[in-house]
């Protein structure tokens, strides 16, 4: 253990002496101090705090990610370039200990910087929040919309890919019935057409015509929930992409399940059991709605949720045929249920970024164990870009093609899936963007990142790096 700790200490000391690391540390300090004081948001205090929270943590993650790649490559490659590897070979220290000590030192110094940066951002954020003269209503809004960890539930869309297939089949059948010939389309044109059909279906799910209403169904909710459920939504007037947004008018309604209790019958918790239930409509008063602006309102959970499901409806009270209102059903209206405190969610975001830095350190250290520094940095960046491109390719093909793909699209999809199964998708670790909207960062998500990416994918890479480092040492010692 003593040699291991000595190597960790020497690695940290070497990093502090590096001019490049000092420059990155300076950038980190500038971002932590200046970024929160230069961002303005949407002009509101809530918007300012949200933007400060998201951008400050994102800048910290980017700078530390850059630093860990460079420092990991430097610590391993300079052993060969400076001839220090010859000294390591003749020492009574295991080569595994050397590799693990260097890697631990690189990760440790970045984890400490990450913790300090996040602590400063949190203290500054709370200072800015507490020094403002908010009304009780404004503070309640902040604590329910930003300073919280909420799980989001979106409407149940069903099998969207099957709906796209059915719509394509219907259009083909209609064209044949009318004697019309469909134009031949290659892979790119077909993807574009399928994407347009998919967007039309989604638009139809979120479209509320004048004088009409729309009901959305939610599943996977808790069996019972007594707290307030916040409904977040963004309504657009006319087309979603239109810039001519205006004031709309409508009202929300829900399915209220009234529970009639029987005091003579007890459930397993000793409380009166439910004798019967009655479904009753519950309608909120009509309101003027500013379209394209994000809004939230709350409904008691024991009214809205029943047996893990909920129904939410919206009625468009406008009369002109052109006054159609649209929701983006993939994001809105969503049900937001509080799960944890803001501090807990904040620490989860920091843990996710720490795991991302750990993954980057594993990748860079493994490549630097047997390559020169420029080559190791290049391969590490190529590794990250390949993962990003593969993820983009899969999401693009899935959203436009389903199973009806051209041959080259199928080949591209298969190759992208193979690459994703082999590579560590580092972008999934950086979850600080959820903090600004109070979205819960799930422990299950962090656990999956740890198991499937760090252990199952990172550990073999780590073992490969150790083995190559060991072989490199043996070859040099034989030359001596």
C-alpha cells in the first residue's frame, strides 16, 4: 500500500507542477466565479438561477473532462519520453501498482476539483437565492420548480413505430385504390418522408382544434401519491414552428376518482378500506394562456392519480378555425412528482459527472499506456466522437425508419449498435442539465452507467491498458 500511495502523491504533485494543468485550473476558477455573474437568463430571477445552475456545472464538466484526458496521457507517456520507465522497471514495485497509482492520482485530483467547484456553485446559488426579497408565493414556486428533484411522466404514446407503419400502409393502399403511382424513393428520401409522417402523427396527438378537447393517458405512476402533482406544459398557437404566437383560451379537466371508505373494513395498514369508487369530472376555470411560454400548475395527487394511472385533458375555447393549439406530446403536458430534495439531486449530478471523468480517465490511460502522447490524445477524442456519432445515427434511423429500412440503412444501424455496445457513451454521464428544471436524476440511471459502462466496458479496457503497460516495460528492460 505504501508504494501505491507514494505513486498517487507523486502523480498529484506532477500535475500541479504542469503549466497546462495550471492553465486549465485557471479556466476552471474563471468559469466558477465569472460565469454565474455574467449570465442573465430570460430576465427573471428564476431564469437567472436556472441558467447559472446549468451553465456553471456544464462548464466545470467540460474543463475537467479536457483536463483529465490531457493529464492521463501526459502521466503515462512522459515515462517513456523522459526515460523514467527505466527507473520503474528496476524498482521492486508491481507494474499493476504503478498503473493503478497513476490512474488513481489523475482521477483523485480531478474529483477534488469537481467537489470544490460544485460546493462553490451551490453556496453562491443559495446566496443569490436567499438575498432576494421574494414573496412567499415566488419562493414556493422556486422550491417546487427548480430547487427540487422531480420525476417526469409524459403521455402514453403507444407503439409509435407501429402507428407510422400503419399510416404508411394506409397511404399506399389509398394510392393504389385511386390508381396513383407512388414515386420511387432512395434511402435518404425515404427517411425524410417517414420522418415527416412521424411528425404528422405526433402533431395530431398534440393538436387541439377550436371548440374541441384532447385527453392524454399516463401510466407508470405511483399507486398512491398524496403530494401536489405539477403539470408542466407549453402550448403553441397554430404551428409549433410559427413565430406568430399569441394569447389562447382554454381550460384543463381531469378524471377524479372519488373513494368511498368503509369504517367497518380495514386494510393491511389499519385504515378504512375503499368500499367503492366513482369517476367524476373535475374542471379548472377557463384561463388566458400565453402560447409558447412554459407554465406549471398543481393538482392534488390523491385526486389526479388512481392505481398508477391518470387522465389529463385540455379544451380549446377559441372559435376561429385557424386558432388551433398544439402541444409537443413527447415533452408536454408532463406530470412532475417530487422525489427528493434539491441538494440530493445536486449531489447526484456531481456523482454522474465524477463517473464521466472516471470513464474518460480509463479511456485515456489505457491508450497512453502503449502510445505516444499525441496519438493517445487523438485516439481518445476519436473514441468519444465515434460514440457520439453512433448514438446520433441510431436515434436518427429509429425515428425515421423503424423496420422498413433500406439495405445501407440497416447496415449503418447494425454497425452503430455494435459500436455502442463496445464503446462507453460518455455523454450520458453529464446530467447536470436536469438540475435547472428540477428533473430527478435517477439512482437507477447512475447505477446502470456504473455497471454497464464503467465495469463491463471500462474494466476490460483498464485490464488491456495494464497489460500493454506491462509489456512495454518488459521490452524496454530487455533493450537495456
